[in-house]
C-alpha cells in the first residue's frame, strides 16, 4: 500500500506500508492491504504506521481526514502536535 501523510506545511510521511492505525471519531481502526474504499474523519490522537521495510513510526495528529482507495492512502492533517 502507498501512504502519504500531508499537512499544509509539509509531507510527514510518504512510502510503502503494510498497516496504518488511525484515531477515528468512533474509535481507532486499522487499514490493511485491499481495504474497502473509505473516507473518514480523524480525531486527535496517534497514527501508527508500519512501513514495508523498517520500524514502526508514530505521529501525533490534532485530527484530520483519511482516504483509502485501491491501496492508496492519504491522511490530511494539520501540523503534528
């Protein structure tokens, strides 16, 4: 899966991943390979990213939006907190 985490000021992450876990309005959820298309709002919390190669990364966000379609994931957020 290809992930981009973007703020108005910069790109926080871009690359191939196996998993992303995000703080949804109704609770934390994960996106894995071949997840159904979705657009969801995010709340303040921690985003966990498991890159295909390398160690897990964590990003604190104040909220935002996630879009998943055809194994392409975009997370739009304000500056990380």
